[in-house]
C-alpha cells in the first residue's frame, strides 16, 4: 500500500523537476548565493589598511632621514635612536611582505611578487646602510673633535685653514686630500696623518651616504599604494553593482516561483 501511495508522489516530483521553471529557480538561487559570497569578500576592508601602512612607512622614513641628517652634520642624533627607528622601518617592510603572501594565499588580489620584493629589498638595504653610516659617522665626529682640540695650539693662519677644511668635511661634503699642500708641512707628522685619514674616511662616508640617500623605497611604496587605490576603486565599482543584480535576481526568483506554483495547480 505504501508503494502505491508513494508512487504518485515520486512521479509528481519527477515531473516537476523536469519543468524549466524549477531549473530557473535553482539557477537564480545559485546566482543569489554567489552574489552574497562576493559581497562579503574583505578587499574593501584590507586595501585601505595596506594604504595606511605604506603611508605610515613613508612618514617613518622621513623621521629617520631627519635623524640621519643631524648625525651627518654633527648637530644631534645618536646611534641608539637610529637603531630604534630603522628597526621600525625594517619591521614595516617585512610584515607588509608577509601580509601580501598571506592575502595572496587566501585568494585576495595583491601586487605582483616583484613589486613587493623590490620594495622589501630596498628598505632592508637602506636600513643596513643607515645603521653602518650612523655608527661610522658618530665615531668620525669623535675623532674630528679630538683633532680640533689639537689644532687650536697651532698658529692662527694654520688653524684657520685647517678649521675651514675640517668644517667642510663636517658638513658631509667630500674633501680631497692634497698631499702637496704646504699646509701639511706646517703640522707634525702625527697630526697630518690623523687629518689625512679623517678626510679619507669622510670621503668613504660621503659615498655611503649617497647610496641610501634616495627616494627609491618611497617610489616603490607609491607604486604599491597606487595599486591598492586602483584595486579599491575597482572593488567599490563592482560591489556597487551587486545590489542591482541582487534585486533583479530576487525579482526573477519571485516571478519564477509564482509561475511554478501556477503551473503546478494547473
């Protein structure tokens, strides 16, 4: 008896499933589910956060370069402060690179590996250069002060010429060593050796300064920020269309349901 009763029901369901209205309802339901999924993607949340982190990096770098400029001219700053500031720069670049890898693994659109990698490498190289320069420049300033104390005991003409030369070096400019200058014949050999070594080290420090005193890391960060700005605008434009598509499919689903019910009654 149960088989006799169930057979008409099974036949009825089978007949209903074969109607195009049922498949239309199923397709529209899947479409609505897909729209809901895409509307919940987190790009609109994470993209502004990445833009903010890159802007913070640029601000931190400007602070570090101010400190480095004070160390270069001997007007302030110390190696401990540089170590702290450059550590923040390094952590910003490394954590950003890790976040990009993590976001990419979750299927979120991120900058290319080359863009992220060149930014990280530039920052790490810049940080290493700044740390070496700060340590070397501070030690150089100590030697400069010692030599300045020594030359004060020499005649005024000799002192004035040496002081101008050392002041130019103190400003961070490379000062060439002219071994034929009569100036070096008027000072003791030990002092002359110290001055020449000091000026040569200043040239090396000036070259080291030029290697990291550039805007490459900022330029790379600007490229990344432009990527996130564009990606964010694209996501906003895409998600602004989702409600309209959602309303349209909802209307189609409602009408399809009504037609299915109407045909079923017939």
